[in-house]
C-alpha cells in the first residue's frame, strides 16, 4: 500500500515495540519523496518517514 502512495523502502529495519504483540518486532522503514521529482534527495528536511 505504501508503494502505491509513492513511498519507497529505505533498506533499513528497526525494532519497534508492538502493543498488540507485547514485544519488539522488526519494522521496515519507508520514505516519501516530497519534492515529487523522483530524484534522490539525501537532505533529511525534505523527507518524511513512515
């Protein structure tokens, strides 16, 4: 679903606490290109994480 909205995988995976599971689980990180030009921009001010 996130890819359909324009997000792309960063290749990073973080451990996040899941209240439903009561434990830490692996969570893939995605980012959205807010400039909309498809050019990779490494400035963190221009990215939004999901």
